[in-house]
C-alpha cells in the first residue's frame, strides 16, 4: 500500500474513533476532561493535514481548512469571532482582480478572437440557456418547499424576533434597467458592479474590433498581456485561500454555534436536498446529453466551488473558475463572455432559494397560498430575480418585494436572515457550478469545445 493510501487509511480510522468518542460523550460519563476530548477530535484533522502535504493540491488544502475551521470555531469561539478579518482580506484582494480580468478577457475575446456576429449569437444562446435552467430551478424550489412543509410550526428564537431589517431601497423596473448600464466606469469598478463592467467591456471590445488595424493591434497586445498578468496575479492570491477559508468557517461556527440550527434545520435540510436534486436532475443530464466528461468537469469546478462555499462569495471564485474552464477546453472568448454575464443572469442556486424562501415566509405566517398564487409568485420571481443580481442584498430586496406584492408579513425574514449565511454557502457554490457548466454548454453549442485539451491537461 502506498504512503498516500496509508495516510488516508489512518485518517479514516482516526476519524471514526473521534466521531464515536465525540458522540458517546453526550451520553456516557467517561471521566475525561474537555481538553482530552477536544484533542481526540483533532486527531483526524491532523491525519488529513499530513495527507494534504502529500497531495500538494489547493483543493485538498481548502477542504482541510474547512474541517479545521469548523473544529476551531467550535472549540475556541471567542478567538474564531475575530478571524473574519482574514477572510475579508482575501475577498478584498480577489475583488481587485474582477474588473481588470473581465475587461481584458472580454475585449480580447471580442476584438481578437471572435467576430461581432458570433458575439451576438453567444449572447442570445447564453440568455436562452440561463432562462431555461433558472426557471427549472424555481419550480424545483417550489416543489421542495411544498413537499417538506418547512416553516410550518417553527419555534421562533426571541433574539431573532427583535431588531430591524437592514435598510433596503425598493427597486422599480426603471431602476432595474438603469442599473445594467454604467454611468461612470470608475464608480462601477469601485462598487463591484459586475454587470455594468461587462456592458462597458462588451461595448469597448466592439469599438476596438471596428477600428483600423494600426489602432486595434496595440490595444489587443495590451489586453492580452493584462489577461496573462491577471491570471498570474490570481495564482498568487489563491495561495492565501486556505487561510481565508479556515477563517470564514471558524468565524461562522464561532459566531452562530452549531445548536442554532436545531429549530430551523428543516428549512436548511430542504434547501440542501433541493440543490442536490437540482444538480442530479438538471446539471447531470445536461452533461450526459452533451457528452461532457463528468468526472473531469467535477475536478475542474471543485476548487472554485469550494472557495465559493466557504467564503459565500461568487466573486472570490470567479478568477479561478474562468482559468479552470479555459484549461478544461472552453475557449477564452466564450469563458470571458458567458461567465461574467452568468454572474448576473444565471444564479441557479439563488433562484431556487428564492422560491423556497418566499413560500417559507407564508408558511411561517400561517398563510396557505393556493397553487395558482404560487405559480404567479414564481412568474414574478422569474422577472425580479434577473435584473437585481448585482444589487447589494439582492436576495433581501427580492424577498421584501415579493412579500409586499402578495400581502405577506416581513417578520419571518428575520428567521431566514438568522441562518442565511449557512444557506448562502450552498446556493453560492451552485451558482458557480452552474456558470461553469454554462460556458461548456455554449462552447458545445458553438462547436468550439476542445475535448482534446481536456485530456492533454489531465483535468
């Protein structure tokens, strides 16, 4: 048996022992002090740490950091509550990558590698795919919440029933449309408005494609060089990812604890099961029908999805997701167009969550909505969930707007906000996976998916 397999076997054995000890501790008086039991729980983590040293892969390190973060947040909550700054540093650094990376890749893709007809063709194909998949996500969420009945009879913790909701400005359809177009590109970059940056970059790329060769060539050289530099910059920032993931998970557990989930576990479990069903019934058939190598795709999206899950930020996973999809065999011109656009229009996990959350609010308030009303609510969400994706607290905006439109009370949203961070982890990861898959689908649709590159790179 190889050394890696021996270490993995050691981890599995130690993990089993630690879990048994930790479980029995709640029922038997072992005579052990808390320090001994805590040490036993760290045994499997130490073994897996050694395993990560053998593998030397960032994905493995991130997974180890997640496990250690959970244990650290549980054992040392007071210290863990102060670690949020570390994950915020990572997110801030990643946000510096987003604007120049989107600008450089889009301009290069449009002006250097694609003609304007193809840009238009990729645009309508992407939007059509986004609409179909996100609509399916809505109805899966609707079915899941009706089957589980989450929200009915939930006991409200007193601390969640107090306070005020964060101030949110209502969004009219005029605001939603205007929000798509930038009035000041520097302001859009400063505020992290991805959709506005995408619109500016597309128009800029079209303009570069239309000028004479003597003016186009220098600009293309600049954007190609900027793209290469930003990918290298991304690699440097990603070395910090395990520390950020450890800190984010430790902060969440230290701040919220594990017992806070008991009253609302029904809703949380419903979301996670519904997202799993969505992956199995939507993503997997799409990959099988289009003959996308499933195992290789999972390997390609594992790292960005894990980062998104731990940090609850799609932006933190965007640079690595773009790079991995290009290595997977999707041309850069398609990755740079589809993925940033998908971050505004193809949030499958968030869409499914919104369908569940809207019905959950009604269930909490003891209001039984008819099937016709629920369908109308889903049609409303199909529209409202598209335009405000880049608006701060977008999910809260949509939930408040939906509650007001259908005469539902807003106080149950306190309950959702209480566990929103844990739900946000799952839906953000699905958002990232969905956008990665969208790039492959459009590449297949365009006949430009490089299957051979996937084999060569060993993805």
